[in-house]
C-alpha cells in the first residue's frame, strides 16, 4: 500500500501535466478557448484543496519551476518592448500611468468600502494594477496576433507590472516597518530588492549578447543559450530572495537593445516554452483555493468589475492622443484584463521571503479564480475584434 501511495505521489505532477495538455488540445479544437485557460481549470480541479490528486504547490521546488516558466515568458515580453517607440510616442507612457493610477484608486476605494484595513486595501490595489504578461504573451503566441493593439498590450502589460511590483514592494516595506520598527528591513523589502533585481537583469542582458558575439552565434538559433541564461537568472534571484519578475523583464529589454534580435530563435522558446507554459498555468490553477475564493467572493467580483472599468477608462481617455481610435482604446482596455499569474507568483514569492499575505488577501483569490479563465478569453476576443488575428483563425 505504501509503495502504491508513493507511486501515485510521484506520478501526480507528470500525469496532471499530460491531462492538462490533452484537455488543452481537445478543448481548444472544440471550443476555440485559449489553451492556458483550460490548463488552469485542470490544475484547479486536481489541486490538493479540491480533488486532491496534486500535492501542495507551496513547495520551494514547484515555486522555482513556476518562476522559471514565468521568467521565459517575461523575457520574451521584455524583448518585444521598443524603447524608441515609447520615446517617439510618449502618450503610451502617459496611458500606462493613467490606467495604473485609476486602477489603484478604484480598487483601493472598493476595498475600503468593504471595510478592508488600509494595509490590505493598499496591497489589493497595488497588485490589481498589473496585467499578467504571461497570459498576454501566451495568447498572442497561440493566436499569432500582430498589429498596433497587440504591441500596445505587450508594452502596457510590461509597464504596469513593473509599477505594480514597485508599489507592492513599497507597501510591504511599510508593513514590515510598522510591525518591526526596523528601517533596514523595510528598506530591503522594497527599494534594495527592486534595484538589485534590475541590476542583475541588466548585467545578464549585457553579458549574454557579448558572449554570443564572441562565439559568433548571433546569426544562429540562440534559443538554448537564452533559455539557460534565464534559468540561471531566475534561480539566482530566487535564492537571493530578489524579484525574478523584474530581473527577467530587464534581461529581455536590455538584450533587445544590445542589438541581439531573436529572429533566429524559436518564438516562445519552442517546445520548451510550451512545456513550461503547461506547468505554469496548471501551477496557478492549483494554487487557487476554492475556500479562500468563497470567503472573498463579493469584494473579489467587485474588484474584477472596477478594475476592468478603470483600465478601459484610463486607456480610452488617451486613445486619440496616442494614435488609435476610441474603439481600439476600449478593446485594448479589455485585453488588459489578465491578472492571476502575476498575482499568484508575486504572493508566493513574498511567502518565500517569510511574509505570508495569501490568507490576508482572500479577495484576490476570488478575482484570480475568475480572471484565470476569463482573462485569456478576453485577450483573445479583443484581438480578434480589432482584426489582429490571421484570417484563418478568425471565427
């Protein structure tokens, strides 16, 4: 009996990943839904808090693998950011700031309306600012989207995620200071962590292109080289208790502007990226606890609604100034809906630092549960409605 239990435990994750992949393929073929939404549903259903096939996702090893998967996607997102475009069209930066500030204010107001403590309201508002680059990038890769709105979704998701990490770290630092009274702990939890993460990502973005030039591989497939560098960077930042989110985004951004273009590389890191995408979204689904979601369901649903309205309003008000129609501005706001992957991994990373906020932020569990399924679908539909999906995929 003991051997059977051990076998079931050992096979739990491989079996779940296989089931999720199969469900994603058949589900996408029959319904047209994004595969990542289906992966998340499988992870949620088979999680330790639901059916119980999977063990707890709180283990350090699984969190590290999920961060590696997230890092691969964040690198690609960062690599697609064009700083020259942002300089030529500063209204994109204004748009990002506007929608982030509106989202923060709206979610904070809703949280206080539901009588959340000020610290909890600040944390909810900070995390709600973000749009998950993981969901956006994977849907774009899957649907082969291209066009003005597609590029804006990528740029805005990257920018508001950086702002969300910054504000979240500052709020956590303030909470640490209020609890311990230690200025050093509060400072380290925020500005030092952010700065060190960016510096490590920038160094990797400088060193890897230089290495590839010396090896004369700049015109060859560099998929493996960059994948190994990302894995190293994620493990390093994870061990040092820094931010893999900022480090990998910065790595991709700096690598692009060091004149290393990933045209010869496989988009989304090929089969490796697909494998890690299955693992990431199954992990996110399995990390969602139905009981916690039910506890915060009312405020969670309110956050989903006001967050969507705030992002649409913040983007639409600058649509014409930034060079797109009002209609595209509204649909761009709709495409900024995904949240869950970013929130769950940031909270898990924070728990890795010894600060457990997951129980305190139960409303985000409800919001994440809804948006883990709905978010990718809204990205998919918005980009279809603006006609940035190949004709053979429009339905």
